[in-house]
């Protein structure tokens, strides 16, 4: 099977500094961070570089705390941020941060949306379960690019699929994981076992290559709905999968979730 993305290798040293590192060079950020928005029992991938096209070199647990932030890209301090126009902020790509654990034994790049300052308590939900308090981000919400987030989420689905075929990592369609990617109706459909053709390929088998997921060039976002296209070849035939995402307001923090996927001639749910 052809890998979805080509890995670009770069060198990274774990012991980049002997003293604690602040979130930003100007020293205004939190000194410690923790993992958030990762399903209990799952892990947060840490990569060789700032993007899903880089290979995974480490993992942080879903409850990892005390992480140190070395730097982030795009890089800017709070002073830089306040001087930017809204157009400049909106044009920024999704932010990735180079993190290392408290013991300084491992490090890697993670998407910023999976980390939060390590100073928020756990609160009890109405059902009596512990949930993460929706911490205020270090920088304003306008720093978040929803189309870029949707693109990353779709990438993760394909990447998890390939990794699951060669390891014990569950795929995005595993009942314990699927709710991180799909709305509840698709989660229920996947759990029913009546899926038929593979949701990613629109066929029972796959032998081909998959292009990088891309926002729809004509209408990437309309009234809160984001469209991501994935072009691929399967047994020599050109095909496209179209993913539709929107904020799931039934979930804390209204995370982006896929609510529909279309293939040539069929769709789910």
C-alpha cells in the first residue's frame, strides 16, 4: 500500500536547553502545559516536524501534565499578535508547538489545539464524570483556523488508518475513537457493523495512492460548514472523497466533527 504522505526528516535534539523554557521567548506564556482533547486511553502523537506530514517519533499520554513548550510555529509573541490585522491572523496556518515532557526524556511537535496551560482544575459534569474545564487559550480564538483544523482532522483519519494496519493503534473508525472525528449518527452507524464499503475508499479493498486532503477550492467554508476534498486512485481509477464538517454544538467546546462523507455514487450516513 502506498503511504499517504512522504516523510521529511529533520534533526531535533531533546536537550535543547538546560533551564526551564517559557511558552514564548518574551516570557509571557505559561511555564507548564498539559494534554487536552484526547480520548482517555488514547495518546497524543508527537512528530518530527510541525505538521501531519512528518513522522510520529514520540507519544504523550491523554493525561500528560507538566509539559514544557520550547517554541511554536508560526512564531509570534503577544506583542507581535496585537500588531497584526484580522486578515493577517486569518491567513496564518494552524499552529504547532515543540513540546517536551517534564523529565526531558522525549520531545516532539504537536498541534496546539491538543495542549492547554496546566493550571485548570477538573470539574464534575452533570453526569458525574470528570471533564476538562474549557481553558481560555493563551492567545485569542481568532488564532484558530477552522478550515486548517478540518484539514488536519481528515489527515489524521487517513494516517490512523494506515498506522492501524501495521500496529495496535486503533483506527478512526474504532468505537472508542470515532467520536473524536464524527458526529453521533455516524458513530452509531460505524458501530452497527453494517458499513459495507470502506468509508475512506468507497470499496472493499485498496491499492493505490492518496493525495493530501485539501479545502474545496470554490467553497471551503459556507455558513459554518467546511468542505475538504481527498483525491485518490484505487486500482488505477481516479476518485474523490468529500468530507463535510461543522462545529458539534452538542459537545463541550463545540469541536469540529465530520457529519457527512460523499464518494462517487454513494455517501454516508
